[in-house]
C-alpha cells in the first residue's frame, strides 16, 4: 500500500474513533489534510468512499447515522472496535522480535523498540525473550546509499525532490525532478518509484545511481499517487524476470555472481572464461553493461548490438 493512502486511512480511522458524535463528510474533509488536497468534490467523494470501504474491509466497524441537521454522519464506536487481549507464546514473541530487528536505521529503531514495550505492557511476559533462541539471527535490509533517508522522508511527507542520476549507459549524471511515491528493496538493491516531472511519466530509480545530495522542493505533487506502486514488478521486467528467450554470454570465471545465479546452463571454456545461458528480456542489455569487460555477449545479435551501443555511449562520455 502506498504511504500516502496508509496515512490517509489512519487519519480517517482516528477521526472516526475519536469523535463522540457522527461526523459529516464535510467535517471529515476539513479535518484531514489529504482530503483538503483532493481537488473537486467528486474526487473527494470517490476517495472517501474507497477509504471507508477499505477500513471496513480491514475490520473497523463504521456506523452511518443522520445528525440533527439531516446530514449523514459517520463514527466508529470504541466499544465496537475494541481488540481482544493480546496473548503471545514464545514462538510468536520471537517472530515479532526478529521483525523488530530488521530495521537498523536510527529513526526506525526507536519505533520498533517502542512497539515491543507496548506489547509487554499489553501482557507479554517479562521472562519471555522476544528474540528467543533465534537471537543469533540478524536479519537486515541493507541500506548503504546516502539518498535513502531523505527519500524515505520525502515519500512520507509527499515532498518533491531533485537529485542527479546516472543512467547505466551514460558517463555523466543528469538532473531529475521527481515526486517520490515509494521505496522498495529488491535483491539487495533499493529502488525509488515516482513521477518524473521532466519526462511526464512514472519512473523507477536505483538509489546506488543517485549522485550527490537529494534536495527537497516546495510545492505539492502534480499527479495523484497510485494506490499500488509496483516497484519490484518494474525492476524485475528490466532484469529479464519475465523473459521468454535465452541469451548466450561469456563470463570471467571469478566474476558476475548475480548472472550465475540466473543462469539456466553454465559451461567451462577454460582460460578463465565460462559460457552461460541466461533469460533474455527487456533491460538485460543495461544490466550486462554494469559488468564491463567481464562479460561478452555471444548471441542473440540484437542483444550484442545493444550492449555495444551502450558501451560506446559510455566511452564517448
């Protein structure tokens, strides 16, 4: 779920749970910033009805009543939405503890620690180690890029950003003006999905190719944020995950582990080279260029030509 929608649903749920009387659509719109930014009444009405249905699907009991002015009002009574007591066994506590350890960034470590403290206050026994026998496990989502934190905050706060980005086939980075939607990790790399203002289209950016600082810009987003942002699907298509053909390449024996992991066949050629067959789809040429002189494309001819064109573009730069 996109961060903006999750935040909007949370704000709506808090409004409905916190009121002592039914609130009309007008009052809810005036209380929630995302609804104020919705634009026309029709856009707001569609957004509100979707949000209300989503909350009900998640289990929130929302009542619809008429208030004294004859308007339809909404509220969620606390006694109708009270959760049962939380009970966790040792295995469940260990699973939650491991989940809390996934994020190692300082901004998120405090929230994870606070969540565990609340679980203890709700009844988790003090003598139960939330990391259990699995304490030696250290699950992490690696974040090495300096761009991660400012982009994470920009996604959360819905702030446009500017950064310099180096494409795979370019020697020099170019400036991008982006409305950031979501960050996602795929196979050890972080990617940002958002609206590229200069190109007027949705784009996905690999954080390791962002150079310099990410700079925030004032103003609002110019396009709506999709309810579902398909970062992994987009990146997977670039990497040939949806390929229906095979490519044949030569690869140095001590290089290219990610390519070896994708290979459907590997044959030793000697002299420090191996021959691999790998799935071939959109974007494979850009990926192969990253391995530089360690890769030689044998076939198909069109893939070999695309890789050569990209290498020539880099050499000219």
